[in-house]
């Protein structure tokens, strides 16, 4: 009996007191006409009871978070093991989910790139090297004018949760006076109470100094202290412009003077604010206003060529546009497509020249000379400033389109992460290859014995998971493919490969 799953008296849905024995460690197919009870037996009876029994084996504390599962209408089931159902449906409706994140291969790649990836300058493309204290001082003198006031800070925590009481107490004992927390300066002698479950950015204020030759020794000493306290990192802030530069003993471009942040797995995640492109927030695309949706080129301004404003001649927006046309000596009755290109650009994106606008009310009339904002800039401003979700949604549906992010070119990550390469490819370029090509690339990596000792097991695990995807017929996919574009069958095979790759044994898999 231990070699079989034995079901007796199954009466779920269309099942009429069914008895069945299913051999273990085999691939068993349940077939039949539509409505004959295939899913009722496989999913609603065998899988449901296997899941229920597993949850009942957990502690009361764990079960309170998982809820109660109803026992299926069946007399008994023997020989049942923990069960996993893999249905034929889309994995996720989240636009951030990709084949790489669903299969967890992207997580392994993030660690691989953090450990043995070669950082490159995001500006000039050169491999970056460590900076000495003298090189940092030299860069500061080249970046800042004579006697510029700067602050020298040591980063203590970036986006980390906690109260940091012990750390601040230790800094105070070592003689430091001020600390910056989430953009605000505090005296270490004061009582500082931070929210334990909130992420904080904390930097130690090491010195405030003017950049000049007389202060070179003091500047050098302060940077050394900051590098020590910041574990190899120092921040230099221009106190007049609040512009901040990060320097590192670890990686920095000797030509551009650009320092990279700490290279860790977090920076390669487009679902983390420290890795995501700051413009598209890790989506790879942005929603932008399209002049094709705002303008009807066959109509004149008078007849409603600009769909985003009222056609009424005395409306505020229309009066502004008519003044712009008057300024350029253009006919408002002329079709939009026949207007001069310079005039069209001025109406859409504003003017550099002042336009004479006249405002009237019941009692007064006054004139104002100012540049015209432009329809597209006005829409962007209104979209940014409104607090109404309904207005935002209306504007998105009516006037906006999806466009590939211009900053990351659809690669989702910030430039510092895209500058780290392995086999000549950054993590996004690697993810854009087919799974077969990625498998070949990963298996062709050549590293020193020391580095292979660090990441050898990691490479083998990535290779193993890629092989599972190839074996289930998904060799044509890319890891960057969004989960929402996958068919039900592709999603099911991905889940199957992920489950097999997890290494669990003795599990009952129910495939719909």
C-alpha cells in the first residue's frame, strides 16, 4: 500500500463515490470528457488533502497566518505526501516579474555579478580601479573652486532598518559631534529616536572645510578618517549647492573621477530602489505624453486641433494659444499640419521669447509679458501636481503612451549596475540572450582558482536551473521576458522547472 496513493469514497463535485489507487514515483495521466471530474480528483481531492495535512502538521502559531483549509468530501486517502499543484495559468500580473525572477535564476546571477563581475565606468566605459586618499584629494581640488565650502561625511547606513543606538553611542565616544540622518543634521549629544522598522540613510559628519591649499593636510586627514568610518567610502557635499559626490577606496574611474557605490547583489535588482533605474523605477519603460494623442493634425486650432483643451474661444488655454499664434503671425483657422514647424513646437513645448498676454475681468484689464509654457509641459505639470487618482488615470488613458526608458534603454537598472560586466556582458545584456545562449555563456566562464572557489557552486546551480528550462522546452525564452507576456503553457513549464530545480523529493506534483 505504501507504493500507492489510495483514494476511497471521493465525492467532490461530479465524483460519485470513486475509489482509485495511483502508483507513486510514476507519471500518471487522468483523462476523460469535459466535466467528468478530472480536476475534481487531481486538484480538489488529492492536492487539497495533501496540502491540508501538511498545514495541519505545522505549529498553531504558523497555522494562524495560513488559515484553515476545508477537508475534501472523501472517506479516506492513504499514502499521501505533501503536494504541489502547477496549474496552466499566467504566473503573475506584476509588470516587474520576469522569467529570471520567477525562476529565481536572476537572484543567483545578482550574487555572481556582485562577487566576480568587473566594474566599468558608466561614463567612459573603462574598468574602474581603487582610489587612494591622495587621488581623492586631487579630484576634490579639480571639482571644486578655490575656498568652496564642503562637508566630509562617512556613510554609516544606506537604506537599512534599525534604531542604530549602539552605533551612535560608539561614534560619540570616539569624539564625533554631528551626524546626518535622512537628510537632517543632529548633534550626537542629543536624544535621537529612530523608527526601528523604517529604512534610514545615515552619514557621519567628519568635517566642514574650505577647499584651498592651506587646508590640504586637514582635508587629507579628514578623508582618511571618513574612509575608515565609512568602510572605504567617503561623501563630499558642496554646502552651497547641496551636490554630493561619493568617493571610494574600492572602485573609481581615474579619468572621469566617478566612484561607484558598493557592489553587492542589491544593486543588480530592479525591484530594489538602490538598483532600479531612477527614471523608470525598474520597469524599463515610462508613461509619457504623446503629441499624436494631443493633436488632431487635420483640424485648425479654432476647430479643436488641440484635444487637451477646450474649444471655447474665451477659455484660458485657448486665449494663450491664440496669443502665441498672433505673436508668430499665424492664422488660427489654418489646419495644424500646415502651420510652421517652429509655431507647432512653440505651442506644444513653449517659447523662449516673451509673449504679450492680456487678462481681463469685469473691472480691470492688465497685460503680462512672459514665455509660454506649452501644452505638453502644462499637461506634465498638471499630472505631477494633481492629488486625484481619477485625473491621473484619465490623463494616462487619453494622452499617454508607454515608451522605452531613455535613461536605461529598457534595461531597468541604474548605470552603476549596468557598468559591471562578466564575459563582456552586463547582467541585463546577459538576461536578454536566449536561455540556450545564457547556458553556454555561463558554462564558458573562466576564472582564477581563487574566484572559482568563491563562485563555483553558484555557477553550477545557475547552470542546473537553466538546464531544467531547456529540458522542458523553453530554450527560446529570455530571462528578461516579462511574466505577463507568457502563455499559460509556458508559465506552467516555468513553474515545473522551478519546482524540480528546488531539489525537493517525495513530493506529489499535480499538473493541470
